[in-house]
C-alpha cells in the first residue's frame, strides 16, 4: 500500500499497490498520486451509474480512458468517449452518467483532502 508522507503520496506509485474503494452505485475509485496542490484519481463506472451533480472549490479535469459518458458542467451537457476530457471550474455544478461501462482519470487542484480523510466523497 502507498504510504502517506506528510499529505502526499510516495514519489513513485504502483497502481497495483493502491487500494480500490467502492463508492457505491457502480462506482469505484483509486486515489493514485497526490500532494497538497494536486491529486490524480482513477474511477471505474458500471453502465448506468451516476456521479450526482455537485460542486466543490477545486479545479478539476476529467479524462475519459474508456467507455461512454454523458457529462454535465455548468448547465451544458456533452457525450464523451475515450480520449475526451472536460475542464471543471471551481464551484460549478457538474456530474457524469455512464452510458457504456468505462473508466476515467480525475485531476484536482488542490488535492481533495476530503477524499483522504473519509474516502467516501464522489468526484
């Protein structure tokens, strides 16, 4: 398991060593690499699962690795597939629903301390 070193992950992180958290409703997450100002997470979605509309004070970029998703950000919607991404500005309503099972990468600035504290918040 990756050690937490003063609010940061180890320099080199082996994905196979990082636990996968079940967030419920067909969504799982790995908190991969992070420091105080940046965090990288991988999420897997089953077809039909939904990341509820929410907002947070962090900047976020989501990159679709595989599958098909419908993303909503600031009242606009777009279908996204592998290779697509979305930039989410702080304090803006956003959410995602999975059309075809897949995975995505979420990058946050600053790091999501709430993820490290509870492991239960959705991205």
